[in-house]
C-alpha cells in the first residue's frame, strides 16, 4: 500500500479555524496539492472524538465538519464538534422501539443541506421500520418519507446513505423472514433506492418499485467508490459474511445461497469471511481502500478495490481486538477515518469510556486537534495578531488545505495590512474543476471557476494588521492547485 501524501499550499497559520482541517505538510505557496494514495491511516494515533455513548449506530457529517451520531436504544441524535469534543443532544426521534437489534439506526444528511437543512433517520417503531426526515432547527417535526418495512428484533438493516446520484439508498434486512429476500413484492431483504422525498425514481430497475437489489439477509454497510460503484457489507447466517458489488437489479442469493456459490442465477460476493471473523456492519471507501467495521470479529477490515468492481490481494485486519466491537466507519470531511464502537449492545465487554467514536488521521498528518468553529456570533470580532514579519502590500491571504481522493477543505485567512476595513469581499478563480459544496464563517458563491466570499454579520471588521478566517469544502478531479490570485475588495493580495 502506497503512502498518502498531502501537500499543503501555504505556511501554517496560528489557528486552524473552524474547518476541522488537519494539515499534513507545507510547501511553497505555488506548489500543487497531490494525493499519491489513499487508505493509509495512522492506526497508532487515534483521537477520541466522543466517549460515554450507549450503542452509537448511525454517523453522518454536517457541512461545518461536525458529526451527527445516533444512539440505538435511547433514540437520541448527538452532535460531535469538528475534531471531537463533548457530544451535545440535538434531537430525539419519536416512537423508537428498541428491542434486540432494533431501534434508532442509520442517519444521513441531505446533499442539499445548505438549502433544505434535512437530516434523515432510519428507525424501528412499534409497528414497522421507517425513514423520517427533520431539521435541526425544528427537530420535533419529523416527517415520514418511507413506512411499512417489516420489523423484528433481528435483521432490521438500517443503513441509509445518499449516493453520488443524489438518491437515498437504504439497506433493509429480511426481518427474520428469509422468504422476504426473494419476494420482489416485499421491500425487506433488499437495498432500496428513492428520491429524497421517498418517491420512486423513474430509472429504478423495476418501474414503480423502490427495490434496487434483492436477495439480501441484512445489509448494514453502503459505500461508493470514486467511479460511483456501490458496495454493501452484509451479515451471513452461520457460515459466510459478505461484501458485494451492487448492480441495479442484482440478485445476491439469500436465502438460496450464502457466500460464493457459483450459481449463475445470483451474483457472488467479492469478499467473504467466516462469521467469527466479521459480522460486518458499516462500510466506507477512501480511494481504492474499502473499510468494513466488524462486530463479532472486533476489527476493521481493509480491502483493496481493483477499480472494476472487484478486489485485489487479501483483506487486512486493522485494530484487531483493540477497541472491541466496531459498528460504523466513515471518512470525515476532515479526511480522517471515524470509527464507532458497539460494546454496550449486550454482546460486548465495554471499557469504562465506551462506547466511543474514534478518529484516525491520515499518515503524516499533524495531529493537533483543530479549533471548533463558532456556532454563535462572538461578542467582538475575532482578530489574530501577526506572528510573522509583515508582508508587503495592503493584504495577504493564507490558504491552508486538507485533501483526500476527490475532495478537500480549505481554511482561508485574510490579513489586512492597510487601513481598517468594515466589510470585506474576497474573490479568486480556481484553475481546475473545483466545486464548492459548503462553507462556514462566510457567505460564499461560485459561478463557473470564479468564487466570491463575503463576510457574515459578526466578522466584517478587520483592523490594521488584523485577520479573519473562514473555510469551505469542495470537490475536485485531477489537480488542485492554489488559486493564482486573491483580491480583497478588489485589491490583489500577497501570499502568506
């Protein structure tokens, strides 16, 4: 496995600001940022993002880099600040009926969260499994978008995630009735695909049906590679657990077959493990590395994808026995790998600080925790005194980047070297196909390659030799060079 090397474009600033950014290295300001490989995390340097949880299950990220985590039994949704910290309750899902494996399960954040603010939750009620959506601004109003999925104390599925096509996917278990999986009229034992409002997309494999694939026992992990291929982790029964490459309309054999069978009616898994080695739950992909959290196996499996829907080499067991049962894994917007334990689910041996959400940095990352972004306006505009010799010109801009395979976050620090200003606009032009997806501490718009960032209400004043910092997240393909020029209120700024 090659080493991930992230090259930052600017010197480190005194504070990482609110982006949840971790800088791997620094180089000349005009050097390109390149990612040489992915999936190489420092397993010996974890940070505890949150502790003292009880059966965390779903994990999803907000645009500001903070994480939402669900607790299966309590029905609570908690927010963890970027980089970790005290988890704060932000919602309680109404009507959760937690028995056995059932309860509040998966979470997903709308891909258009900046516009609609929606958070999605999959949970078991007294009568069914269902998906609701709500906003953090009004968490008690929870609107069902899908109801009537058969429930049981086992095999409730529960993983939900938005795909690169903007559709919501859901792994639904067979609810203990194996016949459901091969019954095309049942939505259990399936992977479902729906619009964000729960309606059926017209391009689903069967007209009018949410069923995307069938023949599943209990899918609990969904992840896409950079080419848009979907992979799912699945609990077997007594012999084999699986990872499958999911294709539209594919039949994966349960309950007729378990594991690889070579039966032309069904699609074989690309990876299989004995149930003692895995009991696979959450899944995540970083570059060509697929990570699968194992419950009974008490490890994190790392699988190398071959770029064609298959695998190459043998899976590698990471973290074996170190943290107990692992439920969920996700690559955060900070580029770190987030892993949630499940030692208080009645089947583990919890440590004093369980359950936990852990963060593992990419190899080479400076592991100083970033500063949490302000959630309310400060009473006075923050300023950062200069810590380096003055830069010639009336302004300077530091551009600090953390990058992964097809996305990055950037912290941008404006330093005013001229007369005090009250209200600022910073403009620049991307040199590639970068596309901003969200931002913080700024009002940011993009038109083509041109970007305009304006102050928000509380950070418009920049005194002489004072600074303001904002951040954004973006996608990209190919190279991701530093913008050639930044202009503050129309004036070109020096690089800092």
